[in-house]
C-alpha cells in the first residue's frame, strides 16, 4: 500500500509539484516558536475571507441588482428565503469582523515593525488589501439600495467630482448617469462580486508568498535564521504544520463563538454594522437627517470632514483638500517601511519617542473613529482636526525620531 | 539557421511588437470604458419639467424632480428680498450680477437641491430666528450632513465646508409656468 502511494505521488509530483510545495509552505516551513496573541489575526483574516466569499455567493443567488428590485430582494432574503437572514447577517457582520481583524493585524505590524526589511512587500501587498477591502465594503454597502446606501455613496462619489477639471465628468462616468442610479448599482454589483474579490485573492496569494520567502517575524524582532540545527531548521523555529495549524484551531473556535454571538444577538451592532436609515428604500429627493458611515470607515471619514479650509491662492477648495488629506491618510500607510529608520524592529526595544508616537497614533485613530459616527459641531470639528494632526505626525516624524532615539539591545535568541 | 543573432533586428522587433500590442490593448479598452458612460436612456431622462407657480404660496418652497435631482423653487417673501442684500458680506460669493433671487424672475429662486460640498440635500429653514448653527439666522438652507449654510438665494456662508453657492439649473419662465431644463 505504502509503496503504491509513494509511486502515485511520484507520478503526480513529476507532473505537478504537490509534495515540494506542501513541504515548502507547510510541513517544512519554519515559523518562530514564540509569538503572541497579535499573530493570530492573519489566520483569522483568511477564515473571514472565506466566510465572506461563501455567504456572498449564496446571497447572490437571491439578490436582484436593479434599482427597482434591489431593496425588495434584500427583504425577500431576510423574510422568505430559508436561512436567508443568516446568510445576510453573516455577510454584514463578516464585513465588520474583516475590518476589525484587519486593523489589529496592521497594528501588530506597526507595533513589532513587521514591515521592516525584508518584509516591505508583505506590508505593501497588505496595504493594497486594505485599500481593496475598503472599496469592497463601500461597493457592497450600496447594494441593498437603502437610504444610507444611497446617500453615503453619494457623498463618496462626489469626492471624485471634487477633483479639479476632470472631476465632474469622471463622476458621471463612474455613475453611468447624472446622478447615482440603477446604472451605478449594477456596475457596483459586478465590481463587488467579481472584480475586487478576484484582485483580493491574488493579493492574498502574493502576501503569503512574499511572507514565506522572507520568513515570519516575532514580537521580539529576533532573527531566527541566525541559529540553525544540523538539519537547517532554525533553533527558535518550528514547522508551520502541524505546530501553527493546530495552535490556530482554538483561536478560530473562539473567534466563531464571538462572531455567531453577534450574528444571532446583535447583528445590527447597535446601528454601527447596519444603520437604521438603511431599512428604508433609497429616496433621491430626501437626505437622511444625519449621514454616518459604518464604524470601520469612521476614522477616515472624520479626517475628510475635519478639513473645513482650502488653499484659496492655489485654487484648492476645502472639499478637494479634504479629499487629498483623506487619500493621504491611507496612502501614508504604504510608505511606513521607508519611514522607519530604526535599528530594531519591535516596539519593545525601540525608544521612548516610538512609544509615544504609537500611543498618539492609536489614540487619534480611535478618537477619529468615534467622531466620525457623530454629527458635526464646532468642538468636534476642532478635536477631529487635532486628531488628524496626531494621526499624521507620528508617521511623518518617524524618519527623524527612529533614527536618533536610544534603542535597547535585542537578544540573540527567542 | 545562422547562429548569430541580429541584435538590432531583435530590438526593432521588440519595439514594434510592443507598440502594436499597446495600441491593440488601448483600442480594445475604448468600448469597455465607453460602456460606462450614461446610456441613451439615461440621457433621455434629462428632458425638461414644468411647474405651475400659481400654487406656490409666498414663503413656501416646492421640490421638483429634474434629471432625478431635487430642484428647489422658493417663493420669496418681501422680507426675504429685503434681507438678502444684507448678507452680501457674510457669504463667500455674493453673486450680485445674478440678481437678488439669482433667477430670471424677481420673486422666485430656482436651485439644485444638492449641497455643493458632498451632495446631500440641504434643508429649508425659512424662519428668521436664532438657530443652533447661527444665532442671527435670516432664513435659508442648512445641510445636515456637515453643517453647510446657505441663504434663501442659495448663496453659501463663509467658513462652512461647501465651497460654492447652490447651483441654479437652466430654467425659464412662461407666465406662471416654470420650465426647468433646456426648453428646446
Ligand atoms: C485580506 C487581508 C489579509 C490577509 C488574509 C492576511 C493574511 C496574513 C497571514 C495569514 C499572515 C501570517 C500570519 C500572521 O502574521 O498573522 C500575514 C502576515 C502579515 N501581514 Fe497580512 N493579511 C491581510 C492583510 C494585511 C494588511 C492590510 C497588512 C498591512 C498593511 C498586512 C501586513 C502583514 C505583515 C507585515 C505580515 C508579516 C508579519 C510578520 O511575519 O511579522 N496584512 N498576513
Ligand atoms: S454635503 Fe452638505 S455640508 Fe457636506
């Protein structure tokens, strides 16, 4: 039997290198022995991605992508399709979970300098994934064609209209109409279910390939490649499978318990996951009293709103400047690997300025997120402006303070 | 087969095939990108709409729909017509050349009900009374989305997110009938 199996695998391997790749990426791929809680989010992201794809495919079987039919088809899914509510709530809660995991996964990267040489591309592919996820969430939110879908999309689309010269034509081109309409809805559907997910799958593959090429990091910032045993396996490392795969299982279990608790008991997330105005069909003559983004866009939306001033002598309106700063708040993440000049990776061994910077950055992000869900007033605008400043400063000043601050000695072994 | 590769010939072939390839891709992109433009049907919906002004009381506002955009028609009170010039210094662009009502008519104002900030629909607050957003409010429009303020002629106040006055759509008056859109 065993012999037969072996020759069968041989036959396959000569034509399609299964064994080689299993070894390369699973059974012989070394990962650091000791990591912490923050290192589970990548695995959970893979899991939630699959949840989104599967529930999404099922929703697609019942959803209608027309202006006349969209809202009613979502009600149909919720009321008439067996377990349709479960598919929809898993998908909408999944979107929130996706962002939640993504933000922690990225925060881990910032804390432990996981983006540093030679993992720049891992980080860069990750940033593209963030961008695509943001686009995906936005496109998906339009599909139920509720009041908030419509008006929130209107706000975002008119950002394109704010680009000087080409803006208005660009906006009409994206919308396929002079206003946001059914034409927009059906193209957003195509982008949401096919284009963006395909790009995301490709990027996840790139993300993992790049990571496996350079090796995973750890919270200490220790290079495990330095000390190897006689077989070439790093002394502080263990094969990905079975060590990592099995240790991830309990975490995945806990994650699902929490996830389904929300799906069953609080699927609307108190109005932060699914917003009240979205239970009313889109009405293009009536704006809801207060337009608020879903929580995961709130920090960036706050930045957009905080810019109440333009640069008149350059002909830049406040609206366009808001768009630029908003775009910059995401774009700046892409260049973090080149802003950090520190000799050490982990925050544990970095100096005091890095620590203060990280606290300011995280605090601003949370403050902006809170403000983004609330209506504006003068005080909130001022706080949002200050928070925007402290979102950017820790990153912008990074090249200076990481170069000059005093760092601690990193140990040799994990 | 000669062993020697003619490098110049190879280079020329690379460049020409590159160019031909790029032109082909660009050519094929045209129909795909053009498909995203408004269709003939969407364009046809841009036809004009009419509105009977005799039903609109003094101080009231009607909302019409044109190109699926809300159009605000305000019948100005004499008090409003008196107050509007007083706001010239508080608005970004007084647009005096457009006349007090900014329309073809001295009593009615016709505006696109689309905030010039990020396209929400501003709300009509004609009362002259202190408001949460302005203690000296003389009536006008307030956008609930990010707090832009406009006066009754749709002129934007200074220091708010919206950069420009509410747009005046193409319109004309025929007796008591208002025509919004190109009358042709
Ligand atoms: C669809 C979204 C994503 C998926 C499925 C994903 C998946 C993963 C997985 C499985 C790992 C290895 C396990 C771990 O370290 O947690 C990983 C590592 C990593 N990811 Fe992601 N990721 C995603 C998005 C992002 C984003 C948005 C960023 C940052 C901009 C990012 C940055 C990183 C970095 C720097 C590492 C290497 C960490 C290290 O080894 O020290 N990822 N990712
Ligand atoms: S859309 Fe009106 S203030 Fe922003």
